[in-house]
C-alpha cells in the first residue's frame, strides 16, 4: 500500500524524512442516492490541508450571481468527480515511474500550487526519482487498486466543494538494491483502504483540489475492507 498525506499513512513503507501520502476506492451510493463513480488502476496519493468543508446543496457559477439549476449543479458535480479521479490517476502514473514524471507540471493540472497537498507530493516524487524508488503491484498479486467518489457537495456560492472518496491501494514500494535490482520494502505490500475528503476550489476556469484529509484508513489483514470497486 502506498498513498498520500496523513502522518501514519506511509509509516510502513517510507522513511520518516519523506512527506507522507495516501488514497482509496470502491463502489457505493452517495447520500443523494446516485451511483458512485469508480475508476480502477494501480494505487493512490494526496496531501492534507485543513480547508473548511463547504456546505449547501445548490451552487452558483464562479464569477456569477445566478444560482445553478439542477442540471448546472449536476454538471459541476461531474466536473469535480473527473478532477478527483484524474488527480488519483496522475499520482498512480507518477509514483509508478517517478523518473519519467514531471510532478510539478502534472499535479498542477489538478491541484492548486500553494499548499502542502501540492508541494509535499511534488517533493516526494522528486525524492523517489532521485533515489530510484518505484511503487508498483507486487509480483503474483492481483491488482486491487481503485478509487470511487462517494459524494460531492458544492458550496452555495459555487466557489468550493468537498468530495468524499474511498480508495484501495495494493501496490508496494521498491528501492534499489545491490546489483541494480529493485528490492521490496518490508511491510509496504499490505492492501490498504482509505476514505478521505478532497477540498476543491473553482478558480473561474475550472476546479482544482486544494487540500486532502484522511477520514478513515485500514490495512489488511488486521483491518477491514472499507469499500469495493
């Protein structure tokens, strides 16, 4: 398991001098009764920021004074789900091949660039690239890495939103060993599940994730399955 920010999240698979990271996923119904969006791939990532969670069931378009109708609100929710899933997929791609990723540019596509959610993960990926670390599915184990969006709440003024996601991460961390081979970091291959909040803001052009907070985490075999794809 390898994910994004919450101090305990990567205790088993990264050293104490590295920024922490986390994620998660499954398949469920949100509070409004709509099917949760599910995306499957190979792992996860995100950082914690204490942005206040927005409230309210309706929203206005950023830069506008008109309240969104039902169709407009549904469109905003779809855009938010798409950004959240792209963020997760970007982390997977970049952590699987840190040396082949430009984290500053890739993460800036889906995150604001002023907070720890962005800066800590850019630093993490650059550190892994320099050290030759990769995060990938352990040999012989089925891929159980996925993300679902369980709910989306858009603030009444349309400038912010909160998306609750649940992710599954079965990848492990590998570091360079003697002879140029990659060696599994002991304890990093436990299947992990994470439920978290993503805090988003609308900059007038689109939605960006500004912060991330772990709500619940679980590592097998001691823990429980929090969600399923």
